C-alpha cells in the first residue's frame, strides 16, 4: 500500500463533558479494506490512524513520527517490523504493539510475544474487541486513556459499538455481532464496492467454507433492520454482478 491513510482528529475533544486527548496509531498492513475497518473502529477511541503497507515504509515514517500504538500484520514480511521496533525501542520510547494474525495456533502467538508483541488479535476480529484491546493496552502501558466515544456518525446512521446498535433517524436498531461487523466493514469502505468474496474473507476468514448465499443472507438481514429497501437504498446499495456499497460517508463522532 503506497502512502498513508490519515484520519484527522483535533488535539482535544469533549466526550460526555470531559476533555480527552487524541492518540496516534500506526497500522502496518497491505490490505486497504481491513485497514479502513480498523481505522473506523479506532475512531471510537479518538485515534488518528496512519497506515503503511511494508516494513521500509514503516521504519521511514517512524524515524520522524512517534505513534502511541502500533498494529502489525504478522503476514507483512513475516512481522519483521516487531524485531525492528525491539532493536530501536530506546530511541522510540517503545510504543505498545498489537500483532494481527490469521493463524491462531500457539506457536504463532508465542513467536509474536517473543518478538515483542504486547497483545495479539486473530483475524477475523470484531470491531468492539479491537477497540477494547487498543484502549486497554494504552492504559496498561502507561500511555494514558484517549477516552471513549461509544457513538459515531456514519452517513445518516449513528453507530453504537458498545451496545451493538445503530440509529436510523430516531429508530434504534439492535444488531448481532456479525451484523455489526458487516455494517462497519461496508461503512469503512464507502468509497468503493465491496465484493462478496471480500466480505466472506474479512468476516469469516479465508479458510471458511460457506454456503453460497451466506453473505447475501446476512446483508438481507442487516438491510431489514436498517429499513433499507434494495430498490431505493438508504444505506446499502447492491452493485449488480459486483457486490455491495455503503451509501454515505464517515462524518465523525456523534454528539453525546
């Protein structure tokens, strides 16, 4: 992935009447769709996210920029960035690291911890677990708390990550964990069409053997809750022969 994904955030925001400071997070991953999902979930924690696709880009960026949290895909150059971080820890102040892996076996986890990971998250993951682990790690490593914004505005929707619910106007909609993950995936990638294969790989995993209509069925259920007709979509549009696209764009943190 070339360049960086930036989500600007003011230096201080007010959540439920108290001031909180934003934090910087670096994501090292070469899958832009998953990067955007991570960035949207971390919006709830007032993180400003930058992303790169390789170790060289990451080390170049870290020479002049010192994030508060690093998320590393273990499949990117076999997680070599974590070894680099360990070697340069005194110079960088050693930001806490969350290792992301698609292999949940014990050996993979032990290798990640040996290389300096502070926490491990298996892909696929739920947005709320990613957020919870990021905030807990920030507190545990003394980086402070960025605060929590349970509700963010996404297009015409308000999304509550803690209660797995969304508001379409004044109507509150209760979602299953998978429906919430699907909604976050589509909303995070509102600038593009997300194919059925991409949804399946991201939410179920590349090794999952699914029935042919599993994605369509879950999209249909989510649409029903969102009161989203496929002929006149309010939130999720079908792109014939390709997949689905979220109608709207991320608008930031919703008022408390």
